[in-house]
């Protein structure tokens, strides 16, 4: 999250506000850093949110930013995609398996606040791009619906129990 705090100071739109959801041992340092670089009034640290309250937060956001240094695949990413929220995320871990840069979201190198700020600025300024990316993300999110995933797992088990090899072509 330190990348996001730094990026907040680089955003072109001084009226942009960032809501940081989540908590952890780094929060006091991040709050001090925000004050030190002069963006304490633009960043709102809300701490832990119960999972069932997160959809309300997403419904009021203009975009989701997931500036992870490493992330297998954050559930919040899929939730944002399902709600057609434009996404800026780090190109790390499992994120690029779901987000294709410029197609259903924007990917930036992890730990680079300048790149993160540019991507946020671009989506805030270009609402047509944000709309197109969010629509594509919502379509891609359907691949991660529980019923779709369960069907895929079932096909693998059926292939294995039928003596089929584990190659994807045998189980599809």
C-alpha cells in the first residue's frame, strides 16, 4: 500500500479521494507517510471491513486499485470485476491471469507509484475507457463464477475417474 500512498501525491486531479480498505501492522506508517507527503486529506484509512459490507464500498467507488507487490489472486479483484468496476492492478502473481492490460483493466509494474498514478489518472479522465474496461472485466468475471468453476473441477474428476489423462484436452 505504500505504492498507493506515494501515487496519491502524484495524481493530477487534486479532488481525487482514495479509500484504503483493510488493516494491518503497516497502517500507522502509511498514515504518517500520507501526512508527510501532504496527502493525508485525500486518503481515508477505513481499516477492516466485514466481507458482507464490501459490496457497498465498491458500489460507491469510481475504480478499484490493487497495488500489490505480490498477489495470487485477490478476491476483491473478482468482486470488482463482477460489479463492473474499472481496475488498476499490479502486474504480479496471478493478477495477469485474470486482467489483460488495456482489455479488461490496466496493469502496472508492482512498486512503481509513478506508473500507478498515471493509470489512475487515465481512468479518471477517460470515462469511455473506464466503461469499456469495466464491461470487459464483468464479462471475464463470469469465468470465475462458482458454478463455472465447479463444473470445471467436476470435468477433471470425471476425466480422472474415467481413466483419462490429466491433459486439458482430455478433461474439457
